[in-house]
């Protein structure tokens, strides 16, 4: 069990549900921002102990948000959370103000180890935290996926028709 407040910056609702659940089960408190601009506001207001920052997001991406936070003297750890983990991409994240990088899909052991590196252990040994959600995370993610599928398919069709490889990769 760990202690602290984590700001999760993620634009996909299903990822927010899963990652929030993982954080809660580690004993952490979690707040969510859906884009980089919202992340800057919440980070400066709420002062989280750690930020998990997606890279590709609408409004302001993770690189821009991290740069802005560092310019505003935010010193707490910011961990990139992305599917783009080629060696040169990770080096770019680390040189631009991130403290670490975690890959998507999330590898539970690496995720837990990284959080444990930056956040203190809870002084009180508690039994495993039970999710506050009525549905299991898997059921909730499935429901969100089904709900968002028409919108995601439409966006994918548009990206493919426009031959926009970057957007197509992002949506897949």
C-alpha cells in the first residue's frame, strides 16, 4: 500500500477507469484531468504528489503540459504514460521534464514499482482496498468501450479516408 494524491491525465474514459482503479487498489487518492490544459490547472490547485501524464491528448498534449508545469516551478514527479515508447521517444520525454516513462498497455509490475519509487508506503498496513465501483473494472471498461465505439469508429474512418497515419495510429 502506498499513500499520496495522484493526478491522472488521460483523455480516454476507459483508460481513466482502469488506471484509477489500479491507483485506488494501491491505497492512493486519484484525481483526473482529460487534457494537458486541465492538468496544469489541477496540478497547481491540488498539488498532487505525482502526475501520470498521457502524451497524446486534445487541447494540450503531455509534452506541452509538462513543459508549462516545470516553467511554473512544479517539482513533483511527472511520469509519462504512453504507447509511444521507442528509445528516442523515451529519451525525449526525460529530457523535456518527465521523471520516468511507463508504457501502455500498462505492465502492472513496472507500474507498481515506478509508483513505489516516487511515493511513500502507507504507515498503516491495510487489507487490500476494495473498489468503490459496483462493476468490476473489466465490466466498466467494456461498457465504456461499447458506449464510445461508434464515435471512435467514426473518427477512425475519417482518419483513414484522409490518409492521416498519425491520427489512425493514435485511434488504433
